C-alpha cells in the first residue's frame, strides 16, 4: 500500500521506477528461460528451441527498455509486457505441438 501511495503521489518518478523494474524482470526471465532451454536440450530434441527463442526475446526486450531510459518509461511498460505475453504464449503453443508429435 505504501508503494501504491508513493506512485499516486509522484507518478512520473513511479513510472520510471516501474520501467526499470520491468526491464530487470525481463532480463531475469530471459536468462532463466535460456537456462531451462539448455537443460531441456539434453532431454527433448525439438522443444528446447522454442524456449531458447523466448528467452532471447526477453533479453532483447530488457535491452530495449534499459537502453531507452528515461524516454522509454512512458510507453515501455504496456507495449513490452504485451510483446512478452505474445512470445510466451507462442512458446507454450510451440512446445505443446512439439510434445504432441512425440
């Protein structure tokens, strides 16, 4: 509640802070996804590439957010979260189709 109150009191600084947090989240998610993909590479022949692409996209998104600060703070949160959801869903669909073939 305190963080929400601060965001309401100072929205410009709050948006900048949230954009930094989103960039860090995408970076951590990308690294984790790539680690999972490389782990699955040994076990599953086709499905790991979908996870690798999703992890690479997350790292690319994080780079776009961080490189564009502070100008990207106004538009980055919504747009890049949507792109992340799009690639995450496509990854899950691709993994499901690859598992179906097995």
